[in-house]
């Protein structure tokens, strides 16, 4: 195992139970934020390439309404 | 029950505005960052709407992130009840909105977070509350202090 990871694991293991729990929760929170930021960046990049990034909120809502009706009609008509 | 204890549904616009980081609605991105503290249900109609908006890679990445919190995410791939859909249509809902309302009623969800202010506005006695992203954030803040 990577020496840095081994050192971190040892440090975490030396913490009390409550601290370990708080640390793991904080790590999960930061990991989610980083993951969302990366996903968002890639999504925005794709929208930019497609000329779709600067749509207004109203435009986006209108498009989402249209998609909603199309999917519902496909799934539930007849 | 507080928003922390309830299973809630994010409308598709919350996911999309949040991931797009729409500048005038920052609450959507902020709410997504709180997913590790909420209990979120993804009904079939919203899953399909996300699939229509995001690429395969983007969907995979989103679900990989969400799967880190298995106790806080429920995916419901079941179709919803045509009888409940018809009930909402009779009250004036478009088919798509009726499907969303029927999913929530059938899954016994008490909170829908949406940035669509007109969504289901005309329906009386909804079995769930509608909150904007900023209202949801305010409730979350209140519940954690």
C-alpha cells in the first residue's frame, strides 16, 4: 500500500470513535462536492460545445416540460 | 418531520439547474451538495428525463456519486398507477405533471423540490408539499441548527 495512505490510515485509526465518524462523514461530503464539481464542469463543457450553455432558465424549463410530456406520452398513452 | 427525515423528490429541473450551475439559481447546486444529508427518491419519470438530458457518461458518473450513499437514495423504476394519473388529469394537470404527482402520491413522498413555480399550482389538497431549492435549503439549515 502507498506509504502516504498507510500513514493516513494509522492516523485515522488512532482517533476516537466519534472523531473517526466525523472525519469519515466530512470526507464523504468533500468527495461528493468534488465529484459533483467535476461532473458539472464536464456537462457545462459539452453544453458549451453544443451552443446550449447560455440558455435562460425559462428556456431550460420549457425544454424540460416538452421532454416530460414526450416521455409521459410514450409511457402512458393508450 | 423535518426535511432531514423525510424521503423527498427533486424535480428534474433541480438536477439540471444544479449541474448546469445556472447563475441566477445557485440554490440548486447548493442543494445537490447536500445530497449526503438528505433522503432522495428518483422515480422512473424523473430518471428518464435525466437520461434524456445527460449523456451516458454523465449519467454513469452521477449514479456512481449517488451510490456512495446507498441508504440515502432510492430508485423507483416502476411505472406509476394510471388511475392516479387520471385523477390528476381530471383536476387539470398535463399528462407529464400528472405522472410526477402520481409517482409522489404512490410512493408516499411528502416533499417535492422544484423550481417550476407553476407546477401543480392549480391542484388543491396535494398530498405533498412543493418547495423551491432555496426553501428546501432554508428548511435544511433550520433542521441542522
